[in-house]
């Protein structure tokens, strides 16, 4: 048989290839002829790696049954290499495992180890993100473990530990470092133990556990002394960082100087040591000397420097300039730091790794923002402010839009299209944008209980699609894109607002046109308000006490922000877009309602206050009339009016259809809501803060199932058609900034409104605290009537808040006429029988909890 015949066979499907080969093996085929087949497959493997792998997978069992051991090894090796070309690391290493099981010779050992080593050296070829590296390292480690390549195995663990640590995945980082240390102990290798201790010192420093970091570094120094070896510059620098953060700056300076003597000009990590040395000199009270070292660091920066080194350089430089009394230079450093944070995040795909990387820098960037003047050009504050307000929700929205756009490409292979759809659905169910803390903790490439491989699958898919010219999944949340969106909103006449928290008191930033202004919010007042929210949610205080706390907050904070509101009113801004953070600190709608001019404009639909949980553009659709409405109600609850809200809303909005769904239905959200335009949820609610992990939060009461939950929305909300969502339930707008593992310092406040925004078009109305079901019914009725009048959804919701606050008794009674049940209507009328003629709901507690939520 000649090679040309094999080429003809390559057009066959793998099963057909196997059947034909089985028949052909009735006559002898030499090993050299199979070498020709191997070579024929090699010629097409680059362009068709999956097909070549499938052919090998089909014929290897046939060779095994025929006792053709050399061919088994030959085609298993080709199967492994083909899978690597297709970026399928798991399948490749399964083939290598088969090779190792098949033959224990030194020749096979050498081949398998060479392939594993090559994969380790080229990790980034197997995905589009660096957080997929541990998957590759774990696969390589299994080969090294099989062949007792213990020194290599220790270094694999330490490399993974360092990457996990950089991304804030502390549990995984410490676990890898501990495995390295245990193995080094097991093989009695003191040099490897020293490396493990040095890595532990670096991880502890990243976690601000400087006492443990110093202890681990000293342990490493002791080991080196026993080995009669000099310490590395990296170890001395790690120890110096720990000592300076333990206020032992003189000792730290000695260690830094010793480290720098060991690093010649042009050394790879010299710039990083100089930056840390400068930070130490600043802490020691020598800012001029610190500035000199920073100048040296800039000169020492190499082209391969990690973005976090450049980021540190800018942050330390900004701090030194502040202490040197040169605040005008801080702006440039903050802008550069924001760019480098964006560079740092760009190659990271996992949302929780991106959050972990952000957390390390937010407080420092916010702290430096305090050094800026109280007012100035927007360009001075926009970059740093946006960089600390980007979050996992915006990241996930970018991935969703990326996947949706790719699915429409005619040149996309059907297999890739299906794989992408499956991966995105699985990630929504696994936990995106909010991941159960236990899953986050054990998202570890060496863990048998993890569910994180779906992130690696997406990374692999993105890498494959990159060859078709497809942009990265997170390109829409690159800093330049996000800044451009904010600038567009400012040009359109919207005001951007945000709080920053570093320092004693929060700062409220207000951006209008090309100028910003900021005020200081009394920290004592906001702390008291936050405590009141938590205590009220836990039923520790009565409604009257909570209402009094709200009044107190408005009295204390109102005068502080009134000048900002005056400026907003005077400039004719179309809205306030508040960039939500982790704190849920200010009831901004309630505060704005106290400003008569803005409240008047809001009432007429000319102005709105919008909570923005992600800096991301919404999909603009033409208004649809008449609307289809779905109302979710709890048929078994003790509330009087919620069961009538759907009918009243639909009648006032002149909706085309109304479907009422019981909140306890076993259907999915997608099945229950269908293609409806409007969703009205009229049930009990509960605060998200009552859940240890918001992943398990649901609306309704704690005792029964509720259709609307964090888990169900993450899975189904991206595909909903909804443009209007009214969550008429207590605490429906409340948020949680934690999971089972940790609290978030990033702007990752989990709320039901934010999850409804996953379809990129909805606008959501919700209440931040417990509401009166009478007020809720009337608010829903007002929204319905505003939609009928042609208001944009967000403007109609905002207008309804003001008009609820100003509603007269006669207006309230007219809306109650839409309650079809005579008994319930009479009971509802009796509730307000003794109410004043005007301003039934003027108390901030009754109307100020409502807010509008939407994308930027």
C-alpha cells in the first residue's frame, strides 16, 4: 500500500475510516505503511486537528485488539498532539495517560515528558485568558507525578500559587503552595522547601498578612543559611515589604538595599524592587529619596514587565507627589494607573478572578482621588472613577453580547456555535455574574469538586474564534470603551454620580458636561443609616424608628448635596445616573425628591434618577404598544392588594394581554414569562442581606418557593424579552455585597433589578425597603397609566414616584376603583379613610424607597 492511498482515505469519517481499516487488516500491512499513514495525517493535522484526533481515537482500539503495540503508541502520540493543536488539553493528556499505561519504557517516558514540558512552556496557546493556565498546569502535573518528576512538580504548584494569588484566589493559592511544601518535605529537598516558603511569603503579602509573610520569609532565609546559599533578591524584597508594613522601615530599607546590590542594571525584577523601596522610603518620611528611586524604576522598566508592576509605579508615584505637595501631578499618575489596571484585567476571563484583581487596587485609587481638587475638569476624574466602578455584571454583559453577536456570524462552524451557546448557558447556571462562595473557593484546577472548567472551555472557544478575527469576549468593557460610553452620556446631558469610600467620610462625585464637583458626605450619618437598614431588615427595630432614621439622614445629608442638586437643575440635566457601588449607602431618589425643582421635572417626565449597577449600554428598542403583561402573584399570601395589581396595571396601560402566574409555580422564569414585554411581581419580599450567600436569595417569604430567585434569573434573564419590570415587593431593590466566602470591596452589589438587566434592554422599578401594599398598588397603577400616556419606561417609573408622593386622597380612591373584588376594594378604601386630603404618601418612608434601575 502506498501513501497516495492513505490520502484518499482521509476523506472518510472516523467511523468509516475504522471500518475500512478493519477490513483491510485481513491482509498484512507493514509498520512502514502505517508510518506513511502517520505522515499523511500529519500533513492535514494543522488544518483539521479534531478530525485527525477522531481518526486516531477510532483506530487505536483496533490496533490494540490486533496486538500492534507500536502502532498503538504511534497513533496515541498523534492523537495527543492533534488535540493540543485543537487546544483541547484534557483530551490530549488523556491520550498521554493511555501511552503511559500502554508502555513503561524509557522511550515512551521521554516522549510523554517532552510533550508535557512543551505544553508547560507554551501554556497560553491553549486558551484566550491567563486564568486558564492552572488547568494546563494541573494536566502537566499529573504527568510529572506519574513519573516522579518531583522537582518539576513542586515548581508547577508554585507557579499556579503565584497566579491564583495575583487574582485574589487565596484558597487556591495557599493550597498549591502547601502541596509544594508537603512534596518538598516528602522528598527531603531543602532547596525546594525554600522556594515554597518564599512563595508563601509572597502570597501572604498579597493578602496583607505581613506577620505571616515575614515569618515565611525568615524560614526561607534560615533554610538558605543551612544550605550555605545567598538569599535571592526576590526573597529579600518580599521580606522587606513585610517589614515595612509592620512599621519596621529601617530594617526594610536594609533588606531593599541588599536586594538591589544583587540586581544588576537590566535585571528582570529590578524595577519592582525599586518601586517597593520607594514606597518604604515614603513611609520612612523620605519622599524626596522615594521620588529618586521611582525615577530609577521608570528607567529600569522592561518591555515584558507585568501590568501590576507598572500599576504599582503609578500608585506609589502619586502618593509620593501628594507628600511632596505637588497634587497637580497626581492626575496623570491616576490616569496611567487606570490604564494599567485595564491592562492587568484584559487577559483574565473568570469574573471572580477579575473581581479579585480589582479588589487589590480600588481603595488605593479612591484614596488618591481625595487629593484632587473639589472641582475641576471631568477628564481628571473620569478614568479613575470608572476604573473603580467597573464590575462583574458589566463583564458578564460583555460576554453575553459577544456570544450573541458571534452566533449570528454565517462563517461560524455549527459545532462552535453550539459549543458557545452551551458554555454561556452553563456559566449562567454555574454562577455568572454572581458565584456561590463555596464554588468560588474551590474553583481550583486540582479540585475534584470544582465546576470552573466551563470557564476554561469558554477561554478555549474564544482562542479558536480569535483565528476567525473575532474580538475577545470582554472587549466591550475595555476602559476605552467604558470611558467613551460615559463621555457620550455626559454629552447627551446626563449627570453621572458616584460615591468613593477611602478615607473617613465618603465623597460624592457629580459630573456634569465637562466639569466635576464633589462633596463630603458625613460618615457618621451614613453609618447610622446603614445600621438602621440592617436592623430594620432583621426586624430589630419598628417601622417608626426606621422612618425616623431616614428623616435624620435626609436632614443631615440633604444640605450637603443640595448645592449639587441646584447645579444639576440649573444645567438642565436630563437625569442623574448613579454608578452603584458595594455600599448601597444613599437613598438618592429620596434625597432628590426633596429638591422641588427636580421633583417637578421628574413628575412631568423630563428628568429621572437612575441606579446604574453596571457601566454598560442598553439595547435601544422602539416603544411597543399595546404591551403584553405577566403578573407574578402569591395566591396564598395575606396581602390585600397585590393580587389585584396585575389587572389594574394592564387596564391602565391598556395592555394587549395579561397572564397571571403563581409565584410558587415549578415552571422556569423563561417558561412563565415567555415573550412578555412587561413583568409585574406582586408578592412578599425579603432582604438579600438575610442570605449568607445571595446566590440562594429569592423573593417572597422564606418558607415557600418563589419563581424569582438569583439563581433562576442568572440562568434565564439574559433571554427574556422584557423591557419593563416592576418589582412590587418589600426589599426588592435591596442588595448584598458578599457571598459565602467573602465580602466584596468592588462594585458588585447583587440585586434583583441588576439581574433583570441581563437582557440588556429592561428598566426596573423596585423598593429598597419594606413598603405599604397600598402604596405599592398605587405605584404600579401610576406606572401603568404613564406607559399608556407614552412615557419612556424609566421616565414613567420616575414620574410615578413623584406623583405617588404628591397623590391626593381623591386620586388614590380613583385608582382603587380598579380593584375588581368588592370586599377588597372596600377594605382598601377603609385604610385611607382617615388619611389627609393631600400628601397621603408624602412621608419619605412611603415613597422614597422606590427607585429606577437601568444600564447607563
